[in-house]
């Protein structure tokens, strides 16, 4: 699933480690999400939405997702 | 955190007590001494189990959130398939060749296949997700 996590993180001036700390996950998880190789669970997507103060549908785009 | 550590100690003492009771019940000679020895031996393992169950567990809200848990799930399910395939092939070879293998060797083989398969699959999943 496409997402704008990397762009939003860079805009906020956070490192991957900082974002991982804010989300309560590992840095590898953040890397995997940014590379769009791992779709986060719904609770984690809500935490991402909360951290970036943006709706989930603005951060994640189902275009390109498996049917 | 104090509540979790209390639970860990309680679980440890419970396991130790159960082992001591079992030793006291089943020991044909010197049941009291057996119970004390078994209890002393079981205490560190009981506390360790208590720590794993009560203290070291991840918070419920983050369980399954990490990419690592997804990679591990994929690796273990793939390893299960590999074990079935390897066991089928090994059974065919053993049957055709008429070999009589000791159970210890067979179980060791299964264990090695699971470890090798799961480790390789986990490393591949991690490399695919993190790599360029």
C-alpha cells in the first residue's frame, strides 16, 4: 500500500528512530513501512495518523494494493 | 510494574511448589529431602518462567504491530511447509532403502530442518523488506 510516511517524517524533521520511538515500534518496522513493504495493522495505522495529525486516508493510499 | 513482578514471583513460587509436591509424592525414599532438592533446582526456572509470562511480555496494544512479527509468522508458516516436504521425501528414501533410523536421529533432523528453514526464510523476508 502506498503511503506518505517518509515525506511526512522528513517534513517533521524526525529520524526513523525518533518516529519508531513515537509509534512504539522498531526502526525496522518504520523502514519497512516507508519502503511500502509492510502494511501496518489498524491500531498502528491509527497511531501513525495521530502522530502526524492527519487522517489515515491522507497518509495511506490503497492504490497498488493487492485486490 | 510492581504488580507484574509480584505475578512473576507468585508464578515462580507456584511452579517451585508444584515440583516440590510432585517430588515429595513420587519419591520412594527421603521424600522431604527430595522435595527440598527439587524445589531448589526448580526455583530459578520457575522465576524465569514467571518473568517471561508476567514481566517480559509485550504490551497487548503493540502485539503484532511490528514488521519483525510479520516476518517471523511468514518464516514459521513456510518452515512448516518445508518440514512436511522434507519429511515426505525422507520417508520415501527410508522406505525404498529399507533403512531403520533411530528416533533420536529423526527428531534431530526435523529440528534442524525447522531451524534452517525458519532462519533462512526470516533473513530473506527481512532483506526483501529493508533492502533497496
